[in-house]
């Protein structure tokens, strides 16, 4: 199957990341981590907004009842619909910043961190509850990245980018605990590093390849089924959006590139790529 891409938003984000469809507003959320910006894009009208944050932002997700939850350098913040900001959980660690995050089926936030120098063991993956309670799930991470769940919620996929692996955990039906970590798929040398991911309605895992210029789709058995080549080398994340969740939105970056492609840092879209799964809002 051949997929062609369109340019949803031509931009020059240093580190575009975290595309997330917000069904309540019919908009796509995405961020520029190093630019400290939260972007929105309405595909029905083409309208765009940009919100500047006071520090580097690793991820943004919709909240139940409106507003946003932000994975920020110094912790987890809440932005109310009226623009009021407050900290839900503050945890300042010099040399560390927020990275990718995802909302679990139970409405909690799985928030990742990493050191700016990407030192092994300097990052974490934590579960953040709506009341601000935090439980560290993984404390020996280098670059905490893509996180997503199977359609039935029984599996969680996770990426620590330097390992080149997509790992999978079993998820407890009663308590949501993650156990039995194992390798799901390995990105071979020369193909880039796994970055953000999403899971479609068929249970297949889509992964963006940093320094690989592509998005890949893996079957639930971990077999490579499809490759979507892109002209930009730094492909960072992907997510399904649109009213029917059939369009695959892809973020890209240009940080560190001496001669970036004109589309590096833009938001791309592959229309009719598949069928996504509705993501829950953060319950906080």
C-alpha cells in the first residue's frame, strides 16, 4: 500500500512533537518542545493558534471538562479553559526536562522525562493521577518516548529511544499495573531510532523514526507491515486525527540539522492511513 503525505501546517519547529487529536474541539494539538510552544490546528477551517509556555514543554493533552495538562520541564501543569495555570505536581531536577506523555485508559497521565544530555538512567516514566499523586514506574530510562495501549487496554507499548526497541508490557485488568516487559520490535541499525508511537483500531503499532525519515506500522505480532517514507530525516511522532480518526498526523524536527529540508519542523498528514482509537482525556 502506498501512502502520500500532505502538509497540514508548514512550520519551522525546532522539535515538533506530540500530535494529539482533541475530539471536544475538533482540533489537533502539537508542540515544539525546545520552542516552548503549544500549537493547535483545526483541519476543518485551517485555523491555527500558538501558545507560548514559560519553559520547555514535553507533551500536552486534553483534560476532561476542558483545558489542558502539560508535561513541563519542572513538572505537571494544568491550564484551565479560561487560561489560568497552576501546578499539579512540581518536581525540579537540574539538567532534566519533560518529554513524551500519554493518557492511559483510566485517565491518568503517563509522563516521561529525560536529561538534556540524554545520559542513560537520567530519565523516568511516571503515572500521574488526577489528584496529583505520582508513582514512578520506570526509573532507569535514557530518553522516555512513545507510549500507547492496545485497543483492549491489555497491553502497553513503550519506547526508550536509544535502545532501538519498542517494548510491550502486560497491563493488569484490575489495577492497571504494567508487568512482564519484553521486546516487541527492534529497529535495525541504520534505520533511525524509534520515537513517538500510536496504536490503531487493528492493534497495529505505528512508530516515527528519528533520523530514519519514515513512519512504520507493525502488526500485533511485531512484524513490519508498512513503511511510509518521508522527505524529512527527523520524524518525531504520529497520531490519528480528524472526525473519523482516519488521518495520520506526523510531527517533525529540524534541531541540529545544518541544511534542513524545507518541511523539517512542519506538521504532515497522511489522509486515510487507517483507523485510530479515540484517546481518553486526562481526568484532572
